C-alpha cells in the first residue's frame, strides 16, 4: 500500500486560492472591513507571497528594500500609503475607496 496524503495542508491550499486576483481582492477587502490593520498587513503579505513570490521577488517588483517590506508588513509595522500601493500593484491589485454602507458608520 502506498502512503498517500488525503489532503494538502491549509497553507498550500490558501496560497493556491490567493493566486486568483478576485479571491485575493475579496480576502483583502474583508480584512479591511474588519478594521484590524494588523491582520490586513498579514493578509497582504500572504497575497503578495501567493501572487508575486518571496520577499526578494516582491522587493524587486516594488523597488523597495526587502528589509523595509518585512518591517512594513509585520504586525507592528506602519506601512506608508505608497508602500501599500506598490505591494498591491505588484500583486496585480489596487487600492480603492467606497462609501461606508449605512448602519456601519462608527461614532467616535
């Protein structure tokens, strides 16, 4: 009997799914909608890894230093808007703005 894996690890499956630009965009949109910027940065790093490759490839595509990308996309990082747009562009995505749906406005 041969030893066959019944399934692939979730990380492999999710990386494969995030190669699709529509799925990647929906994933990032949901992370933004949740309002957890730390999780959005992790999600953006996952999308970039799936769609561009490793951090070295992303650095090459964005003309940003690999170390700066690691720092910016870490949970404690604070990426600038131009960094976010470069990473999104490298992944074949873009940033957009939409009105908040009525009833979802937070009062501050």
